[in-house]
């Protein structure tokens, strides 16, 4: 049975395994164990959240509602709101969904479904698995995040054009008196204030019609995608553009590469962290099978079992941590895209 659970190759525990297949539009669709677990994670979200939060309640939450509401409130108030400020509620449905889908996939992968079935039936089983341990799953999550980041940036520019606030900013203190300034700047500038030491806020101007705004917004978003170090300021000659445009073009290439690296890093980080623990566990169990005698297997098996339990606890922590990191970084990237131009 130990040989059965260890498998001949540690990768057997992390690679996708076909469960069934069917034809769709003339193409054969193969359903793997990781695809099934992704569907289970999505199904659990559809089942749990509408049931728990079907209607508003003024009573103190209890049980499962209290557990999930505490997490939802923490993510919104302590993680997202400091970065997105007035845009928080706009992006919370996406960010909450992102966090809980990744978390559910990670936690479902910690349940030894295949091992339990193998112990009961005596045959190798591939049921269960970690959906986020598949690079295609993390790729789609990163792609969705990439689309939301830059589509939100373009839409923010269009909104500002329609409202007449694009390019017209003054300090929040001037707008709101001596109250606390509202920091809606680029999160990458954290700890660095705007030129006058205050956060930026828009003031109304003459708006543009929506059709023109949506046509112009992608070009303006790209124009502000990289800094303009030599852009002529008031009173400076227009010939400064001769220096600015070539420098801007080089910086734009770097920024575009960086825009692609960000979701790629999200994809690889989540994928690698979720397969690493499973690989280590598989290798440890495999060490038992290398012992030629039963006594040797017992001698190796005792410390391996203790170490495997500790790794399982660590994996449980990593399941929460990676869901948090993915959502947190997505929040920062979105905040940078929808922040007003400096």
C-alpha cells in the first residue's frame, strides 16, 4: 500500500490526470481531476455565499456567516480600501471572487481524496487534486487580472474625460479644507507624496461626449503609461518634445514588458507554491519505499510521517497566504491603473 501511495514518480501527485471525456462541437473535451476540482470550488462558492448572504441582517452574525463576514470585511477594509479608496466598492466583487476561488482550490487540494480512495479500493486513484497546481488555471486567473487592470485604467480615463476632470487636479486639502488628505495616487509611489505633499483630487471641468471619450481613452491611457521626463512645462520651449518623445518611447517599451511580467509573476508564484508541498510529500513517502527491509521502512517511516504532518500544516498556511498575496498584488496593480495621472 505504501508503494501504491508513493507512486513511481512524484510528479504523478501534481500532474493532471484524465477522468472522462466527451465530444463538443466536433472536438474531444478531456476532463481532468484538476478541472473537476476547479468546478467543485466554483460550485461551493455559488452554493455558500448566496445562501449565507441571501438577505441583509441587523443581528450579529453567527456561525459560518460570522466566519466569512469577518474575512470579507478584513479584505475590504484593511487590504483593498487603503489602496483603492473611493474605487473600493467597484472592484470588491472581482477581488473577493478572486480570493475565495483561489482559497477554495488550494484547500480542496489539501484533502487526500485520491489517497483515501486508494486505501479503500486498493487501486491507484487520481480523484481530487489542487486546481491551482495547474499552470493553465493560474494562467487564466492571471489573464483575468490583466484584463481587469488595463480595462479599468482605460475606463477610468474615459470617465474622467466625460466628467471633465481629466488632467485637472489640485490638492485634496484645498477641496475639503483641513481634513485628512485622500491618497488616490499610484500605489507604487507609496510613502512618496505628490509635488506639493498632498494627495490629488479632481475638480470638474467641461466634459466630453461619451463616444469621443471612449475612442480617445485607450490612446491617453497608453500616453500616460510611461513617464514623460522631458515634457515641456509652462514657459519652456516646445522643442523639449524632441527629447521627451524618444525617451518616452524607450520607457514605454519597458513599461509594456513590465505590464506583462506582473501577471506572469502572479501565475508562476501561485502555481509553483501549490505544487511544491505536494512534491515534497511525495518524495518523502517515496523514501520509505527505497528501504529494502520492513525494519528499515519502519525506521524511515516514523520521522517521515512526523515531517509530513508538519508540511501539511505549512501547506494549509500557504493555501491562505497565496490566495491573499494574489488578491493583494492584483489590488495594487488595479490601483495603479485607475489612479489619476500625476
